[in-house]
């Protein structure tokens, strides 16, 4: 029996990654979100929500997964109040959270469709949970797409609210607000 060989690496994102991350996010959304959303919903999300949150890169809480020079996954966690969305979706002020009382955020997980279901999302989740734990957080929260919900449930997140998010063009996205307590 031959065991699969891990052919990718994970590292913290840097600002020079932004253009490649934008393309990865576009490919991921078009290739994977179409399983749960219409083409119109995916296009609207790409325009108004999905994107790079450069604050995560500056905070050194966003990871990139690469196979050689190819960007195949990304995702991160945040110690800031924003729950989801790229730079184009955020409010001007993104205050810091208090680890003693607030939940860290899981943010912007995207995997290239050709690399889906090969452990990349799980590796990103493990890295994010450990980093948030190391920063003193005891809770985690996220806003899941229907596409990502399965991964988050596998890691113990539970739905606390079903959300119908209206985007500026009137398109409505079904999302799930999810939470989890981090074990020591």
C-alpha cells in the first residue's frame, strides 16, 4: 500500500501574495461554490464580499498553501471584529477583540478546486485554531458559506444563526454563523 505524499507547503501570507490570492479566491468560488449557489450568487459574492482582507496579512494571521509556485489554498483567523469579507466588504474601523471575552474569527478559507478534499482546509483549520489558542482565545466564530459548512462542522463548530445576507445588488446569500469553544 502506498501512502499519499504531501506535495504542498503552508506559510504566512505576505503583501506580495495579494494578486495570486485574488485569483485563487476567484477560481475557488467559481469551482466550488457553484455546488450550493447559483452563478448569479457566486458572481455577486466575488464582487461584494469575497476577496483578500489585507489586515489579516498585516496582522500575520493569514496562511497561504502552495504546491510549488501554484497557490492552492488560503485561510486565516483574526483577532479583529470583522466576521467575513475582503477589503471591499469591510467597515473603516476594525477594532481588536479581547481574547478573554470575545471569539476569534476564522476567515476567508479558499481552496483551488483541483485540490479540494485533500486535507488543505483541515491543515489551515488546525494552524488557525492553534494560533488563536496561543493568542489566548477560548472561543472561535465564523460566517460559513453552505460550501464551507461541512469542514467547519467536522472541526466542532455549531450553527448559532442562519443568515440571509442581502448584497448591494439585491442578491441574497444563505450563510451560517457558527461558534466553537477551543479546548486547552
